[in-house]
């Protein structure tokens, strides 16, 4: 297993672990916001989508940091 193959495999697996719950929560949030807009009848849609967007951005940054640290740790263990 080369370093490149290990990196690809780790990035895919960590990506699945990170983004599956995020996709589910994003869908849930979008449906909840749509229902809330219908009930409250107030123009708050832009704010709701901004919150979901910021949430997604924070999660992507966290994923990028976590995958790098995880790869370094695994590679160090495999290398020795």
C-alpha cells in the first residue's frame, strides 16, 4: 500500500463518516426551515439558508483539518 493509496483510502473513509450525518442534518434543516416559513409566514428564508451555509462551511473546514491529522497519525503507525 503506497502513501498515495493510503491517503486516498483514509480521505474517503473519513469523508463518509463526516458527511453522511451532515447531509442528513442539512436535509432535515431545510425541511424544518421550509415548514417554519409556512407556519410563521415571515420572510426569514435568507437567514435560514445563511445559517445552514455557515454550518456546512464549518464542517468542511473541520473535515479538512481532521483528515490531515488522522492521515499523519495512521501513516506514522504504518511506516514504523
